[in-house]
C-alpha cells in the first residue's frame, strides 16, 4: 500500500470543510478548457491509464490508517487502480453547457470512496474536476499537461526518460526548529481578527447551490507594458474590495475589517512541479471598507502588508504551522483560529491563478481557445472572485452560494472589476 500524507494547505481545506458537519458542501475545483473541437474521451482514458503506471494518486482514496495516524492518500498496486471517470455529455446549447458545468461544481467527490479527480467532455469543453485538497490550480494544470503529453507521445518514453517530481519534498529541518517557527505563526494568527470577520454567508442558514459567472476581457495596453501594477494581486484585491464594500452596504452587513487569505505559491521560480498537494502558504490581508474607495492607495497599503509579512517570515511560518495539523481530528484542525468557533472563515475569497501555460497550446490534439478555474466556495464566506490569464484573455470568475448573493449583485461586482481593471469585455 502506497501513502501520500496530506500536507499543510491540504489539511486546512479538509478542516474548513469539516466546519459544516453533515452538510458536506462541495469541495470541488474545476479546470475548464475550451477547445476548437471536442477532445476524444478515449484519448483521455488512454493517457490516464498510462499515467497510473508512473503515479497512482489520481486513483487513490483518502484514509486515516489509524485513529491517531496521518490523513493520507492511499493506493494499492498498479493492478488494483481503477481509472478515474471520463464521461461525455452531449448538449444542445451553450446555456446547457453552463448548467452542466455548475452541475459538475455541485456534485461532490467523496474521496474516501471515489477517485479524487474526474473528467467531462461537454460540447467543445474539457472539464477536469477534483477534490480540492488533492492539488492546487497550478497542480491541476500540471496534471493536464502530463496527460496531454502522454497522449501525444504514443509509445515513446515520456518526459525524456526522467519522471517528474509529482509530490513535494519533505521539510528537512528538525522537529524542534519547525515547532518554534510554527508557534510564532500561531501567535500571529490569534491577533489577526480581534473582531471576527463577517461575510455574505454569515446570515445564511440554508445555503443553496454554488453558482459561477465567467467573463473574458482583452488585456489593455497599460497592463501589457507594465506601466501600472494591475497584474499584481494587491491591485486586484483592492478592486474586488471596492466591489465588496458596495455589497456590504446593500446587505447592511456590520462594518468590521475585511480579512482575506491570499495564497502564495511555494514552488521554486520556473519549476512547475510538484503536481499533487496544495503547494501554498497564506498571507492574510486586512483592510476596512472605508479604505476601498481609493483603489491605488489601498493597493499600496496591501502591498506594504505583504512586504512586511515576507520580511517578518510570517508566510514561511504559516507554511510550517499548517504541517502540524496532520494528527488532529478534522473538527479540531482549525481550533487555533478563534473566529472559526462560530464557523466564520473569511470575509470573501480572492485569488489570482496567473497564466495558463503558454507551453500547452493544445490538449489531446485540440487547440486551446480559453481556460479558466472555478473553485467551489464554502457557505461562509459564500463568495469569491478569481482571476487567471490564457493568452491575451483575462478571465474573471465569480463563484457564489445561492443566498449569499444574487445574480444582480454578481453582475455589479463584475462591472466594478471591469472598470477598476480598465479592461475591454470580450463577447
């Protein structure tokens, strides 16, 4: 039996899901790739079958081998591994495509009994859906690139005979040293939210389905030539903060400081691996709604916050501290965060997933037209705004839980982002 223990950010995601008890909200993430023609499902199956010869984790199951053991992905020998599902769903219209994508988002994967990843071909779209603690969005892109490469190579040795490093390396530092670093992070985390944050999901007793809206924009000249820092997450978060301030005012939510987690990729610069495991640490941005009226000033303040967190070693400490969740029961993983006692998480989600790889102009023999990610959001905070780029297209995805926001409010958030980014909308 082969084991891959869950790492820091994976454990946080599992712990956040456990806040909802038996409700079991979806913890899916989608990578949606629009192609010029529909990919062939059989080519995907063949590539998966070959990939499992080298790496078992797409066919693994989530287990805790002993009550006090580490939560791990577990897989048997190659002859025991079943292919993850690959399905084809015919549709009659683009509206039906979107309904099918939302159905994928809302059909949870039970990682204890099902493969943690599945594939769907609908119209000209290839959709890869996975249980979020398996890998982060960049890892999802890596897996798709590996599978597409295997499909193109036929019977030749893949990866030029050198198997990629699919999983992250272990921290080589002694336990005592890591413990000191982790304690510093825990002490810092307890100071972040003297007043617990609120979110659009704070008053949501009966959450509905997760919905999403996606819009593509053409890159404007200023962000192309670097005259403005609009490609930085701090600017984008400031723009989203302005949009959320409007939502807070309409909803008459309490005016307490926003608290937003910002993911930081721990991979070495230029290294696409590892694929499996969320290779992330987190910085926690804080600001008040009154600051959001001046987007450039707020962006500068957020940039300064992040620089100070890097200087003080808080992002590294966060990565180390999350590893110490490994032996805790799920319901106790996040006990160090006092505001989560009432199941509050953060004010809203915001992330920049950066570029879809330019080195992947085709997938399974089909030209890539566009690609974007859709993470499911939990009932609290209930809404998130996510950016990515594919070629010259800037994609904005707003995911929300029914009841936390309505379609008119989502439309307005998209308008504020469009205005703040100075982008031209694509049809």
